[in-house]
């Protein structure tokens, strides 16, 4: 009879925090530009709908990375000694179709796995929807137009219509009390396929470019690798957890887990009395006192931090009052979160004025003197990442959930 490994929440949290650089910070090595990509790889992508939050997600996991280092990893500045340096981070559409920072080296996996996820497309009526042939034409046109260029959405639209036909520019998509051209239906798809990524803003306007060329992995290989990478970062986890993280159909995720289990690539464990899975052979979870050392302490995680969104079960990460205060209708990421000893124990907010930022932290329970001292250090690090001088205030956070 095979004995099932039992894993506790505390042990799982300790390993997740360690692998996420939340127990021990990533050290800046040589070259320093690789560190943001290493952190993003460990997180399986950095949510970047709000770029300043993404900069904090990366910077708070390192010893001395600032927002400038993250932006230089995305858009390396040209210099006489490093002309045309390739980016190590790519800002593009990632998991759940939302904007993420992904390591350039991981694009062969992401840009094969994401398009392979069933998306239930067909939300647009037949007269609006692109045919599959038209969608492929538009994605190809986007990639060709952006190769070596930085274009605004309007400039890109002109190029797409010129390369495909007037049908691509028909204003048929209702959006924000206006109408968008038909071709924009596949903007996320272009990002998932590696034809599009974000460039630096041109004033207040977003620009797009094409990431460095690469060869995608075979789709089946990529999806299996993504499951193993997810389980390494956030396991033990069920197929339902994986599906929720990707916004994928649960039945598809369940079938994928079954395939991997049958091939011996993942194995079942007992996680707090519930069957869950880890990558095959990856059952070495910390035991006390090492486990307690890794979990203990206070940490500040910004809006939409990957750890808050991906770590499951959510009711254990957000226990008691935290489930109501630090979540928005059960949805994670809408509040920056104070972690105390590995679980959500409050919310926080930072407000910048010039070269100063006020970090207001609202604990849900009483902090010890040691925890308050550590919190002051964490707040200082927030300021350092944002290149500002931080002032810590412990009190009520009156800012509502981010949309």
C-alpha cells in the first residue's frame, strides 16, 4: 500500500514563501539586470495592470532593486557599450488575459501554453466576431507592424488595416461608451502568441512593440511544463486551484492533471486533509523549527501580488476577519496586504507626495514591539523601491478596493 505524504498549511506556506523570495530576499548578482527576471520567474509572472504595483512586487523580494531597475529590465536604455540590449522582462498579456511582466526566457512556454487554454470564445455576435482566418491575419499583421517599432494603439490600427483590409477597421465593438475597431478583439491573443508586448509610454499614450523573436514550445509540452512550474511555486494545489489561477475551464485542468499523474510527472499528497498535487519528487517540505523561521515575520505585499492571487486555499491565507477586510467579495489582489507569520493580517496603502510616501498600515490585531520594528523596516523598503522617503503610519486605511 502506497503511503500518501501529508503536508500542513504551515509547511506549504514556508516553502512557498521561500521560493517566492519572501522568506529571504533575492540578492543582486552580476549582471543585476537578471534579478527582476529571476524574481518574475519564481512568481510565475508579475501582475502589471498597475506598473507601480508590479515594481513593488519585484522590488520587495530583493535587497536593493528599485523601480528604475525593473523598467530597465523591460526597456534597456541604449548606450555606446550596450546598443540594442535585449530586455530580460516582457510586459504583455499573461495569465487570465491580464497584463503581466514575464521573463523573456520563459516566452517559449507562455506563448505556447496560454493559446492552448480553451477560452470559450464567441462572446461577440456573428456580425462582429472575427473568423479564425481573419484573426490569424490580424495577429500576423500586428507582429509584422510592431517588429522593431513602438506604436500607439491608433498607429497600430492604421498598420493592421493597411496590411489586412478595411474590414479590420470596422467600428463594431462597444467599449467605454464608444466603438472600437474589429481587429482589437485579438489584442490579448496577439500578446499570448508573442506578436505583441508593451513598450514605454509616449507621454500619456501607451505604446506597443514586438518582443524578441523566439520559437514556442510544442503546446502539449508547454502546458505540462506550466503545471509543474505552478506546482513548484504554489503547490500543493488541486486542478481547481490551477484553473482558477488561469481562469481556465475546470474540466480542462482536471484532465491535464490526470494526464500528468498518469505519466508520473505529478503526485498526489494529503494537504490539510484534502487530496492535492505536487511535482513528482517535490515532497520535501520544511519541518519545524525551520518551517517556523521561514514563515515568521511581517511582510507587505502590493496590489495584485501573485502570491495573494495564486496561493490556495484562500480561506487559510485570509483567515477570520482578513477574509472580509483584505478581499473584495472573495477576490484577492484588490487590497495591498499585510502578512503576519505567513497569513493575511491587515491591509495597507501608500500615498506619494513628491519625494516622500506615506505608508499607512491597518493591522487586524495587535502587533508586538518586534513586529512593529520589522514593519518599519518593510515600509522603508517600499520607499526605497519607489525612490522615495517613507513615513510609516499605523492606523485605518480609508482607501477602498482597487477595481
